[in-house]
């Protein structure tokens, strides 16, 4: 997979999340499904950040290993989890 394909697939993941939020079954799972919209910019931020760091040659690990070791990624991940917790 090329560098651009990886970034594009990440942005498609944000679109899939938006489609998930708009699905009728999501309303049945969450008391406040509209709160999940806050997860979209968080995911966009993380994907764009990882893409830019990779482009600049600053990522030397697998993205999962990078996310586990990176403080900003951990904060974004915690906020992402918090969004879904608040939506329940």
C-alpha cells in the first residue's frame, strides 16, 4: 500500500464513523448518539498527525506501536473513549 492510500483509508474510516452515527440502530445503542460526532474531529486529528509525522520521516515504528508510546496519541485515544462513554 502506498503512503497516500494509507492516509485515504484513514479518512474513509472517519466517513464510516459518520455513517455509523447516522444509522438508526446506533440510536438504540446510545442514549446520546449525537455526542459521537465529537469523535470525528478527534479521529481526523490523529490520522492527519500520524500522516504528517510519517511524511516528515519522524515515525520509525508501526502505527500501533507509535500510538501506544506517543503521549498525544494516548490523550486523543482517551478523549475518543470518553466521547463514547458519555454517549452511552
